[in-house]
């Protein structure tokens, strides 16, 4: 389905097409809401990643239905799904696959045959990704960036669309490994999954005691996601807002340029250029699912914490002052003006 160029006037047919595509998110949100109670913001963030073609890192304590949400999301969008439980003894070949010796039952000859690993799926859930050493975590790097894997000199292209949704437990640190900065930078969003409210908690309890878990119906497929992705890419983000994105990223590296010199001793490294790209794309997706074909400053501000919080490397001084990356992102949004 062809989309109008960014900034082009919309005809009645274009508006109708966009309304139909936008309805895909509403149906997805409603379908997942039947199964996952009290995580509407998390569902919205995962939808943004789907439509903007990005990966997501879900941070939350156990029991918040992170794994269930990702598996049901795959069902709702008719995409293949695989779950990798990250453990200290997991090897890179356990993720990407390896060559095995296979015997031809007809001829009796043996030959090396590639056995694909769980990375060969549309949606890959990397469960407790920080419980495996960096060597194994790095097995995801090429797949996340290039959508392919290289094994013993041979390159295998992954089926599109391809997404990695990883989970991480913030309270259990024994036996865990910090994620390499290069890998963190490849996640479009880091989503903080919080506790449900009181009413949602009651609904979760009633459902658990009732013993009946609703099934998820498919609301779209790979072609539908691709169509929404093209519509999101056509959302207008004007020069003023592009400059705003650049300023936010620049301020994370050189806060003194924006009259926030007190942040300089607290920041070891700021956001990368990839952060600016992801912030703009995520803002487009956020604007689209909220009913607009253009980005406004509030879209950038709403999604900026999810894009920036895992890309800022703080110093020991920040740790001593109990200043977190989240606090710094808040300061950046307060201190950087819109052009």
C-alpha cells in the first residue's frame, strides 16, 4: 500500500488508508489487553518497536508478565516466535545454530548440514539476557543490526520482519553480566515495566483464581506490519523537530553548551548518533498511533526517556550522588529548548 510522501497533502483516500492502518494498533492493543492486564504503556512501546522496526529491552521484576506479553504479541501479529532462556552456560552456537553431521538414509553418505538456532524467527525473546556472558550476548549483535548471522564464514539472512525483545531483572545481580554498551545501543527502546495498579491487581487475581486464560486472536500479519511501517515512515517530522532531536542528543554529550555544565561531571559518555535516528523514528510511530500524520514536540518528549535512558553512561561521581541516567534524561528534557 503506497503512502503519501512526508508533508504531502492528504486526500480522502489517503486519510481512509491511514485510518485503516491505525486501526491495526487499536485492535492489537485491545487483543493483548484481554490477556495482559495493566501494562498498556508497555504494549504501546512494543507496538512502536514493531512499526518503527526496532528492538526493545524490557526491564522489570519477575512476575509482571513480560515473557507472556512478548509471546502473545507474536501470536497477535501472526509472526514466528522463539524464546531463548539465557543462562551462564549458554554458547553462541546455541543461539545462532551450528553445522551437524547428517547421514543420508538412501546413500549412507554423511555430510555437514546447518541446523538453524532459535535466532531464526520473526520475534526472538531473549529472556534474562544479562544472565549469560558477553561472548554469548554478542551473538545477537550482527543479527540485531544486519538481520543476518555469519557462521564459519557463511552468511545466513534472517526472515523479515525480525525483532529481538529482551527481558532483564533489575533486582537480581548475583551471577549476571552487564550488557555491552554496543549491544545496548542497538535496542531502540528500554522499557521500564512497572507494577499494576490496585484495580488491575484485583483483575489479575480474579482471572488467576477463575482458571480461564483468554486466547489471543491474530489481528494482522507481516504484510500488515510492513504497511503500517511505511505509513509511520511517511509521518512528517519537520526541520524544527529534527533540530530538537539533534539538540537533545548533543546535550547528552556537551551539556555545558545548553547551560547545564553541572551535568558534565556526571556523564562519562552521551548518546550515539543511532540514538537520534531511533528517537526520530520512535516519535514518528508515537505520533502515528496517537492519530497524527505529523510529529509534535510532545511526541519527542514522551518517547525520549525510553530511547535515551540506556545510552547514557554515568560516572562514579553520579553514583556517589545517587544520580541516575533517568534523572539526567529528565534534566535534558527540561533544559533543552525547542528551536
